[in-house]
């Protein structure tokens, strides 16, 4: 009889709340909302404003492996708490923004530097340490927090902008992050089962006096020497380049077709609703089928959605297109975190996943900026959209060539990894 319930599901709940408030959600889901009023006040071009996202993602690409190493070494809880405090303060500081583009860029870079601990880099590691046999489902539920936040933030911030202006809206966003995320993380987040005397998946605790199982897997240096590492990196760079560009541009795309700002914000919220659905379904499927094939299946819907947007859909069909794109956004980060654990183990999970997350984030900065430059040159989104559809098609082909999961073994005298999932 257990003294207390399995704490892993509380950790999943914390991850949902934390990721809903993380910079991975707040920056992407609200950038397009703030873009219109900020540009209207300062007269910046679309490409000038979108360069802020590139600055964020370049910083993330550089720092994510480093922050991941800190998480591996010191645990997630302290890093997450510090990062949420910084995120709240930096968002509030946007109320002081002047017409200086460099100050605008600097604030978004600061979010990446000090807020990176609020992202998947920390939370995916915690889930990996708490779950094995049900890891796919746990990751799917946890990472659905980004979809939940993405549904709420655009409409919430658009309402604040309409009522009080964009400066006050930034302050409200910072206060909301502090009020929601900090107490939940402080009270409920535990780094691993051993911290509470529990075991992975809620299994019986090992007898007293026996050694804790050693961490299993490859170091970052060892992972870099494998073909599977670079195959995964290239595939998800293409996916991120495509789906994140549309994620950020859906509001200016729709408003450019005459849709009202509030309806456009609603479209972005619906897109993130699809993210939530995609992650929950993906997580359930990952525990039952080979993960790359699950990801491939989820890329078919956004290809159709991009086609709808490229053909000039507006109003209802544009909303349908955004929803279909959201399914891919909902699947890719789940699969990437799952693949990292299954291909490389938990030994240096955050450092390895940090490199993936950094490059994936970089694709989310390069893609929107290139899209904005294309729009400035051509006056429309058609060319960029068809290129993104082609990139997703190539990604599907690459995913079908992924190799089976290796049998990871522990160091000498350690137990083997348990509960290997289906490999084909």
C-alpha cells in the first residue's frame, strides 16, 4: 500500500501550467497581436519588427544547450522559478518601450536569455525522469500546455489592448505570468521520483539500501557522432521553419485580407486549440506506434491547410486552414522530446534536447523573417506558403527513413532501460 499517490501526474499538471505561461507560448502566440499597434505607433516595417523574433531564436539556439546542461546538473525546479521571475519582469518592461528598434530587440533577446528555463528544455526532462512506459501520454498532456496558453493569450491580450492599449497589455501579461506560474511551480514541481521516495511510473520503490539506478544513455558529444542525431535535427528544422512561420503570421495574413483584428486573434486561438488536440492525441499514439510515423501522419493535415491559405481562403476556410496547421504544431515538439529520450536516453537529456530545441527555435525565427521579407517584396503570402508546403512534404519523406530505436543499456551493474515502446 502506497503512503501517497504517484506524484508524477502532479508534475504533468505543473508542466501544463508552466508551459502555458512559458516564453515558448507567450512570445509566439502574442507577437502578432502586439505587432499591429506597435508598428502603428513607431512606423516600423513588418520585416524590421519580425527581426525581433530572429534575435530571440538566435539567442535560444546558442543558449538552449547551455541551459539544458544547467538543468541536467542542478535540476529543473530552481532554473524554472528563476526564469519565470525574469520573464514577468521583462514583459512588464515593454511598457517603457520607445521608438528604438534596438531596445525592442533587446527586450526580446532578454526573454530568451533569462526565460529559457520556462520552456520544454526543463519540463521535458522532468517528464522523462518521472515516466517511462507512459512517457508519450505524459509528454502529450504536459506539452499541451502550450496549446492551452496559445488559445487564451491572443484573445486575452487583444482584449487588454482594445481596453487599455498595448503598453498596459504587456504589463498585464507579466503580472499574469507571475501570479499563475510561480506559485504552481514552487508548490508542486519535483525534479525526479527519488526526491519523494517514489519510482518511475509509480512502480514499487526499490528495497532500502540498494543503489539508485544509474542514468542511461549517451552524452551530448556521443550523440553528435550519430547519424540519427543529424537526421532528426534536419527534419525538425524544416518542420519548424514551416509551421512556426504560419503560426506567427496568421494574424497579419488574415488582417491583410480584411479580417478584423479580433477575429484574427480568434483564428490564432483556434490554431492553438488544434495544438492542444494534436499533442494529446500524439502522446497517446507515441506509446503505441513508432514515433516518426506518427509525426509523418500529422504532417499531412497542415499541407492541406497551407494549400487552403495559399489559394486565398478567408473567413471560414482560413480558420480551417489554421486549424489544420495547428495539428502539426501540436505533434512536432512532443515527438522531438520523445525521440530524444528514446534515441539518446536520460543521462544528458536536457543538453541534447537543448540543441534540438535551440535549432527548432532558430527555424521559428528565420522562417517568419523570411516570410515577412517575401511579403514586403511580393505583396502577398502565396510564394512563401507553397514553399512551406514543399518543405513539409520533404519532411514526411525523411521521417519515413528514421531508424528503429536502439536498445539503450545502463553502465555496468545498472539495470537496463525498462518498458521499450513499439519500434515498428
